[in-house]
C-alpha cells in the first residue's frame, strides 16, 4: 500500500487525515478514509515497535538519489554504527557532490574542508543531533499514533 517502503509520504497522509478531521462534521467523509487511518496506524505502530537508538549507534541512512562511487563511500561511512569521522582526500567536484548530498538530506553531519595537501581533505563528522532527532521523531510518532487512535485532542497537530 502507500509508503510501505518510503515513509517520506507518511506526513502527507497524516496531513490529509488532519485536514479531513478539521472539516465540519456534515462535510466529513470519514468512512472513505478509514483505510488510510488503518494504514497510518499500522505504520506508526511499526515505527514505534523498533527499539530506540542505542547510545553507541552512530548509523545514519543516506537514502536514495544517487548510486555513484562517491555516494557508495559516503553511504558506507554513514551506515557504520561505530565510526563518527571520515577524513576523505577528495577533489573539488567530489567535495561539492558530497556537500550537496548531505545538505539536501539535512543529515546531522558536519562537513569541512581541510585545505592542506592535494587534493584537499573533506572531514565529515556525525553530530550528537542524531540522537536528539531520533528522540523527537519518536515523540512525534507517539503523538500521531495517539491522535490516530482517538486518544489525543483532535485539534492538536503533531507533525510526522
């Protein structure tokens, strides 16, 4: 069904349900959205069933978009649960590509260029924001699940 593999759509689905809930009762067509409510509830339950991130788990998912050799190296570094820093000698175009991937994905990774030697070295460092983001996402998922199950104030707006 919807967003089984790509959970990026989940906030959109929840927005549709919230918009429908905000309509006057006479205009609501809740029965037509029941399948969507069930789907979102299952997705939230599945997300919350996953164990919270461990204190020593520094892994980050890069997501799709590019499968070039640079992104393979970047993805390997990000997926590594223990590794926090990568010092990567990389020419200007490669550094630009990696910067772009990190910035577009808004990942909790700093990227700085050490301008000594040739090529310059791109220094990537995973930040503590990784853990705070996970905590925030978990809280939002709990609030969204409660809302979906009718346990929360229907006018409260937790974002997916």
